[in-house]
C-alpha cells in the first residue's frame, strides 16, 4: 500500500537527519538540536494543531504513525516533537478565544515548542500533593514553586503550569505562562539515561506574574488528565517505533554472525524469537491505532472539551501505554541478550535502543501508578469508588 505523503516526508527527514547518527543523538548534545529546525522545514512541525490556528489538523491516528516513524530512528527526537501536544490540547479546549489566538497561532507560525510543568519531587505521582501555588493579586495570578521534570521548557514558547490555588487547598489551576516571563529559572537539564536528544529540565518559579485571563477553565488536575491522553498514546507509539528498529538491528546482526558454522538467521532459536517479536510488534501497532481512533472520536465532536472533562483519563490511553511499554521492554531486553557481550557496550546500537525503550514505562505515570488508575477507574464498580 502506498504511504501517504506526510509519512514519506517524515521518512525522508529520518533518513537524512537521524539514521546513522546514533552516537550524536545519544550524546546529550546542546538542546534544541539543529535538526529540529530541519524538521520544521518539512512543514510538519506541530502537525496536530487545528487548521483554524494555521496547523495541519492531523488526528491522533496520523500522529501515531508519525511518532512511530520518528522513533524508529530516534525516540528522543520523536518525544521532543510530539510532547507539546500535552500542552496545546489543554489550551485548545480550555483557554478563552483571545488566549488561544495570542499563543497558539504564533506557536504554529514559528514552528515553536510548548511545555507542561506538573511533576514535583515531593509529590511524585501524587499530583494532588503538589506545593507550587497560584495566588490572585488583583487582575493577575502569581506562581511560586519548583517543578522536577519538564521536557522542552528551556526552549519553549510558552508553558502550562499546574499549581495549587493558595486560597483553596483543594483547588488546582492550569495557568499559561509565556516562557520569557520574569521569575522562571531553569535550574538544570537532567542527565537522562535514554532519549538523550530530548531535553528535560528542573524549573523554579518565583513571583511569576501573568494576567488572570491566562488561567485555563476547569480544575487543573483534570485538565492535565485530559492532556495526558494524547501524549500517553504517542509515548506508546515510540515503543512501537523502537521495537521495529530493534527487530531490524537484530536481522542485520544475524547476517554477519555464525553459530555452529551456520548464519544466525538459520538458527531455530533466533527465528523463534524474531517471530515472537513480529507478533508483538503487530499487536502494539494495532493497539496504538485503536487507542488513537478512540481519542479522535471524542476530539472530532463539537463538544470535545466537555466530553474529555467528563471522561478524564481514557482507559485506552492507560492500557496502551502500559502494554507497549512492557512489551517493548521485553523485546529490547531479549534482543540485547542476542548480542552477547557486544550488547553491553556502546559499540552496538542495541544498548541505546534498550535505554530509549525504558522511558515508556516510567514517564507520565509509571506502570504501578497506571495499574492503580486502571483498577480504581475501570475495575472497581462505580458504586464503590471513592
């Protein structure tokens, strides 16, 4: 079947800028990398943004295909390019018209980036315990606190900060903050184990003042749940892309490796494992696309924002991220064993692929956190939920 034009464009970019540059992409080079400007030249930056703001208006099903294709070459690049969807979807559905026009249209026109500041050291996965505060001062909101992990903040156009309302301990706000607002300090860039072509930061907020109109409509934690639906599905799609690369790397290695006087490709154990990989990759692909279609079904509704608020965390987003993270790690781990001692060195790309794969089960809710969410939201009978 002929690939759609947008996917051929992504593949061409990956061949030119990513494949064969594994050592560079794994080096924690200065961010943002020049290749992100090159991706913008394809016309696909922020491809999911609605046409009313100058975007291409692609759905999440198309986004899954793009993310997987990018991740085949480098998962960190894929993550950097799609993670703004978490931020922009919150603004798109819950910002007022003037706020959207002022920030979303320039983001698209400038091929820019956005970031979300949610996680904190002490709170961990219990976001209800966050200590960053938002207080009202006349017609402004002032933010103070420290955020632990935020990807793209260093070069983002704007941020959405999740904070506790200082005058209401049970209330939470999601606040849009232009990146150049005084009081924002990037404390450090994390030396991450995988996805090293991305950039995740620890950030401090001190007296950060923005207009009260920058507060998005609704409970901030609920809005974050809504935003995480898209990004969790795309994170799962990176596992799909990495798994496909792992399969192909194994096949290339097998052509040059002999076992008992015969090529590894003729070995029954190797054939069995690669057959298992292919089955799991096929199921991962189908699951990612099914979850994306469930998301798009809501996103295409005229009342999408209200429906997402009602639903909150999509079951398909949780289960897809969990399944692809666990399955992808099993594939990468098994594949690394095939390389023997070489697989435990920097000489073989399989080590990088395994490290890149590991993030899927860690970021935006580790698997234990998501298991608990699936249990409490979708297993416990409605009448018995707290």
